[in-house]
């Protein structure tokens, strides 16, 4: 194995004992040396000091490892990881270049605000919403009183207009008597004036009723307005490209409507309270997460996707991949033949992954009490499951334990599915007004302003405090959005594979095997491999090509929990 520092071949101390380790468990060091730090001789010290003088300590130094078979692995020296300078050598830590740890180191410190300031386009789009307040009783009483008063006044005015019209017609009809027709001119003139005045009053009442109804509609039921939002896939893809990585995800391709709705922000030109309701025609947010959101950085958003959809992130050859955790198991073509016994006493040895068992599994969205609608649908935002023993002999000796909580860092946006009773009440009034206006030759469609609210996001106030997760098509959530993102759907589609009766394995540690350089690189790309006809998951691999062997820790299916436990649905 050859080592190169900034293109210059160097010889670290204990070169033949240095191997490569890859750990695929949670929060892994994707690829590193099997020593914590590498000690480089004096010639490398000169290269590093020259780099510090020209570039400083906050830019890594390229470090390349070439295996005996000519396979190149790209690293870099991280001088911020407590490099130790001595008289004759230097001790430094190296990291995989464009690897998993490098990606998250940078993604965790990269905000969407920063990327936007650098010209990154997140493809923001409009998300329609309406404000449906929680003081329904008070508003209902106001609407009912207004409906009664306005209807009574208009009926009275219309009745008086009709009476005067009848009297006027009767006066105009010629009275026939023996002396010939008599035309009561004075009466006709008087009735005409009264009729014109009453008709004008009736029309004025009608206009006032229509205007009051429109004002009431705007005060009680503000018109549909728009926030800005972004698709999750676009946010992550653009973030990866900004950091110099490619991005692939079948998971997010299949969740193309997954949308982040950032919290509203105070606009630059004034406070929300400085504007009349009718003036609020701007988006009030930027469409991408900011420092006020639960996923302000690229790393936080990737972590949120991992938690929500039981996913894992891999970085292979500069490409970030996010898939459900068992994705690579189904596409592996690797095969290895390890020695399955201990070399000193020729015994087979393994453990069981009982630490992966859980008593309670809880998936929950955040409840945002600044938007009361997020607390009004418990069955969609929470899902709870329990592992129960089947036919126990001694129930007091059951050892199932542990909590597996999936705390989603978003509130779930609520779709307006139907008109509530207040809206139906007001709609009856508006339908009546529309019909009257049409009768008099006018054009009014105020009732349609209520009907077009169906399908949009509903919130209880202009401001809310927790970033929302939506599933949108053309800006609106379809009627079946809960089947995709509600807590129970997340279990059924992504988390169910974590049941111990599905996820039961035996684990063999530090098993020696001979593999080639090509086999090792293939395992880095996909840590699932076939062993004796069974696909196993490699948890850790340490490879020393100068000694032509590897040590692997892996788990293979072993159905020790089948038929002994079941999963009880508490709520979904």
C-alpha cells in the first residue's frame, strides 16, 4: 500500500500494519485507517508546514492511498483534528475525501440561507392556504345574527317596494265612468316619487348587504393566500451540488411531492400587524428553511429524512445516496467466503442482536400550539406499537424492553377537506345574495370564494412556530396525502422492518477472510454480501492488503424471534 501526501509519495511509520477500516453501523466513520492517526516522517512535515504557510489550517491537504492492486482511495489531512508537531515527525488524522464523514462535516454547517445568498435556486413555489380560526362559536353567533338582521331588512324593503308598485299600477289604470276616463295625476306623481324612493332604498340595502357580506367574508374567512415552499428532494440535491457532490435517491424520487413549508418571517417592509387583511398578498416567507426552522442546515434536513423514513445515507465516489436502510440488501451482487470458526480453538461463536428489540415504538410529528390544527388530528400525527410475547409461561419474566422513538422534527400540515358548519351557514347567505343580485341583472359569485378553499392548507393564525411537512401536487395536498405521510403510513411503508421478528439476526465478530482489493472496494459500495447462499450485512470491515486478509463483523438472518413475539398496534 502506497501513501501520497499532496502528490508526493511518503512512508508513514508502521506502513505494513496500516489497514483500512469501514464501519457501517449508526453514525459510522465510513472509511478510515485502522489507527486513530497516522505518523508521518520529517519530509511530510515540510510539506504540511509549507501548506500551512500558504493556505492555513482550515483547508485540508490531499492524501492518496494506493493499494497493491492499483486501487486509489482519496483522503485528505484534517489539520483541525489536533495535529501534533514534533521535531522529527508529525501526527495527523486523515479523512475520506468526498466521503460520508466529510459530507456531514460540511453539510451540518451549511445553511440554506447561505446557499441562497450564493445564488442557489431551490425552486420555491406557491402553497395556497386559508386561516381557519379556532373561535368558531363566537363567529357562528355573529354570522347568525347578521344573517337574521340582513335578511329581515331586505325582505321588509322588498315588501314595501312591492306594495308601492301595486298602488302605482292601480292609479295608472284609467277609471271609466259616465263622464269618461279620469286620470288621477296628483296621485300618480305622488306614488311615483314614493316608489322611486323605496326602490332606491331597496337597492341601497341590497348593495349594503352585499358589501357587508363581502366584508364579513374577509374578516371571518380571509381569502386564499400563498406561502412559499420547496420540495425536499430539490433542497437536498441543490445542497449537495453546492458542496460538490452528486445526489441520487430512489426513496425521494418516489416521494416527489414531499414538501417543506418554512415558518413565516417578518417581512422587510413592516410587521404583519401594520397591514390590513386585504393587503396581505405577499408570501411572508422565503420558501426555503432559515435559522428559525427546525432544519436550518443541509445536514439537519438529511438527518430528518433519515429519521422520518427509516433511511440511511451513503456517499460513494462523490455521490450522496439516501435510501431506506435495507435498500442495498436487495441490489447486492457481492459474495465472500469467511472462516466461520475462531482460529485458536476452532469453535463457532456468535451473538444475537437482542439490543435491536424494543418494547414500544413511537412515531410522532411535533404539535405546534400556535397552529391549533396540528393538535386536532392525533390519529394522523402519532403512531404507537408494542412488542408482546406470545404464550408466555411466566409473564413476570418477560424481558422485552426499550423505547424506539421516531421524533419527526416537523408539524404535519393539515388539508382543508370540507366546509365546516360556520362556512356552510355563511355559504347559504352568500348563495341567497348571489341569486338576488342575479335576479336584478347583476353578477355576483361570492359563494365561490368559500368553495375554492377546499384542498388548501389550513392554519389557525398568520404565524406558526414549527416547520411543516406537506405532500403537495401543484401546491395543494391531494385528498390521499395522509396515506403517504401520516405516522401510521410511515410505519407501514418504512419502519415495519424494524420489528424484531423481521429484524432478528445472529452477529459474528472479527471473522477473518481473504478478499481481493476489488472485493474490498465492492463492499465499500454495498455492505451486503452473500455468504453460503445467505445475504448478510457487513457491519465492520478491516482490510490490510499487505497481509492479504480482512476481518469482518457481520449479521445474518437467524429467526430466533419468529413465533415468540407479535407487534400490537396501539394507535395508527
